[in-house]
């Protein structure tokens, strides 16, 4: 056993606190490991069981537990009485549980933390008992925080993240009530103002407002009874004129029934993360954010839209906008040929998205098993696949391979489906999965976030004038004229392609790739990718392709690991190795290489070439030599009739 020595001041401990477990333990299942990082680490126990001496408590006391990497439910018991559970969160934090009066007894006591049935490697400890109620444990000193816009000087809705110097999220209280959403170490504010109550000690305070803004840091030391002022300024670092920041997959505890974000708190997280188009998608419920946004004082920061995550056993689909009072689609319907037309017929609906296509829900994976051929893009329900967009990034449900859903999407495009790529958060919580971390940028006028031209927004969804963002933003131009969603016509023998990568200083880009029909044709390393704003601008000169192709650019970089914007681990991992990455990608520019004024996908080209060959394999193979791999794949599948 490796013992970890921890100094009392670093934990905010008082001399009278009772030590239950002084060590930091690895709890899990012997002989198994959830992540590669735990492979060589011995399991100390499957569950915690600690006996200790104490005195009966006449008043409430507090159990203090340090924890990290908790994904499943771990019940916490004292003398056979359930106090609560560990917080389901990967980030290092101290969680607090109240010990009711009389729960402790004179003499020997027993704390147990029960293991979940599934595999969940966690770190736990030290564990202490404070002889004070929770409200007093989260007090003793104060920080009066003010966050302003560096451009205007005005107050800003924002996120505050408070940690100890080692990165542990610190339990705290925050005021004014009704203007803040509070979780361990995290506060969302209505206007950049909050008074934080916390124990004396040393802390790091971060302030941020989502992807487009700077993240400011301030070290704070507090003595008992002390109140300090902390003034921070945030600056816009990512130019997004003409692009609206949208999150089209948002939940509330109030109407989805799980997670922890009440609808009032959700309004603060939307404004605090700089989302301008907030689409409500509670499970099988039509939620209107407008009244709550007004009551919480943040209605001027975003445009709310009523939507619905139609949650069935055969897939989750978001539909928006929805007219007030419209009937909710029957979620028991599993046949897409009936389900999707019913969703489309819901009054007001302009956009349908397929959510997290590679995730398993109710034993079904929309793009898994026999449903989908990822090489050819053939889906068993292709004729019913009436969707406008699919999530290639879902920040609350990340894939181990961040390119997996891009490859699926490319295959669909090559098959002839006109489906846009989007990103969203699928956030159900105030902090566990950050709202707007995965987001879509929509080409539309953005001068007044509270009064967006929604007709223009829905046209951009239909036309694919969208950018996918998880910590980066990538744009693309062809011949200084055509951008995402455009059909590029009048092409010369050489085509100029310009890609630009943007992001705040706190994210980094180190690589950009250019794909034609899903095939990597250019790539380049990015140096000095830590600068704010434009991180890179790359120009390629391409020969005009032999046939129509779609161009997509994808930029990536190291993932953010600090608690103020930590990239979460994959929701349903396919690998035990986790390498967090940020990503920003475009939707296609469609190259009209043959000059006929329209776009032919790889499947259509392959079909035509087979017809023109008249069944002559040699003639077809000669024609395919002038085509890219995407066309050849489609031709092979048609000839072999093996596309199942």
C-alpha cells in the first residue's frame, strides 16, 4: 500500500476534525481495470469499510470525502444508515454529506461505501468528520467576485470554478440566492457577481464564458473571518461575426426527470456559457424556456426554442422548432418509416437530428450491428432516414475515436444522403457535463442574440451552413468565394482551398486535415496553436478532381484537462485508453467538378459508370481508375450486392 501524506491546511481541516481514513485508496474490481491509467495500479479494495471510534452527535456533523473518477453510484453508509452517495463526477473534488443528529454513537462506528455492480475504478480518501453542520463547513471566509466584459465594462453571465491549488474542486456556498447556480467548486452567475463562502485556505479562481471568451485565473488566500474582493475581466477571443452559437441538445431535471439542472439553473448555464440559440430537448416533452429565462434575468442573452428529444427504444431524435401546444410524438413507435413522418408532421418542426448514433440505448445502436454499413453508408432504414443533421460530436457522450462518427457521416454523404454534421452537449447537469461544450455555429445574423432571425437559422440547418465545435472553430473557402453549404461551380484546373482555425488562448490546435469524399487528401501540423483568435490559416492548391466531391476540413488539438472546461471521458468507451482532444470541423463545400451545375454523390457516379459499362468489367475498371476510392467502394458494393 502506498500511503499519501496530505497536509491539513491543504484540505481546509480543523484540529478537531476526526480522521476516518487518512489514505488515498483505489477502489475497483481486482484483476479488472476501467482505464489504462489503472492497469498497473493495485486495487486496495472493492468497497470501503472502515471502523473508527467516535462520540454520539447531538447535532448535525459533516462527512468529508475526497473523490475522483466516479462514474457510477456508490452509496455511503454510516452504521447501516444511508447518508447519500458519492458525486457522479470524474473531476477531483471533496464531497460533503450531512451526518444527522444521533447517527454517530459512542464507541465503535462503521463507514461503508458500497461498490456498484459495474466496473468503476475510483480514487477515494482521505475521509474526515467535521464536528460542524455542512453550512458551517462551507464557511469561515468570503470572496466577493465581480466579472466584467473587458470590452464594455459591464457585468457578464459567466462560470466561476474554484479549486484548491492541487485542482480539487472546493465545496462552497454562493449568493445572492436566485441569481446563482451552485455545485461543488462551480458557480454560474446571472451578471458576473457572486459572494462565495468557503473555509480559510489557498484557492485558484477561474472565470470563463464558454468557447468564445478568455478564461481568467486568480490565486486567492483567505484567513478565518476574512473577506476579499476578486475582480476579473473576460475578453472575446474568437471572432464569430455572422455565426450563432447553438446547443441543440439540452435537458433539465425539471422536465427530463434526471440529471441535476433545474430549469431555473439551466437558464444561468445557457447564458453563462455564451450560447445564443438554446434549443430545449427534454425527453418526450415540449419545454418552453422563455418564461424561465425572463424570470432569471437572462432573456436578453439568447433566443430560446421549443424542441423535443423524441426518445424511443430505436433511437433518439431531436425535433425543433415546435409550436406551443403541439401534440407530443408517441415514443413507443419504433418503426422509423412511421416515427420520422410523425415527427416531421409535428406543427412547427423544421429540423430533425439523429442523436449520438453510436451509443447503445435500450439494446439498440442506430449505426451499429446490422443497421449500418460504415464503409458504404448503406442503412437498413435508408428509405426512412428523413433527418436533417446528425451529431458527430456529443460532448456528454464522446467516442473513444473522435473520427468514428465523421467516417460514418462521410459514408452517408457518399451514399447520397444530404445530412449536416452538428455538435451538441446533451447536458443534463449544471457541471458534470458542461452545457455548450459541444456546440454548432449556424450562419445567420448574430447582432441581437435575444431576437435571432429563426427563419434564417432553419435555412442554414437545411443548407448545411454549419460549423462543428468542441474547443476549436474551423472555416473553409474555395476560390475565395465559396463557403460551407455552397455548390462551388466554374472551377478551373487548379482550385484554391483556404482553411482557418480559431479558438481561445486556453485551447490549442496542432493538426488540420482536408477530406475529399471522406478521403484524407491534405494534412498539416499547426505550430503556435495556443494563440487567441486565429490559430492558423492554411492554403492548398488542388488539382480539379475527375468528378464531383465534397470537401470538409477538421482541426484537432490536445484536450482541455483543467476543471474549468475539462473534456469528459467517452460515455461508452471502445478503448481503455483515453486521449482527450478538441476538434473543430466544417460541413461540406460541394465541388461541381464536371460543370453540370449540380452535385453527384459517389453512389450516383458509381451507378452511372456501371450502366455505361454495359456489364463490361474491364471497361468499368478503366473508368474507375479516374475516380476516387469513395466511388470505387460504391461500385464494388453494387456489383457484389454485399452491401448489407
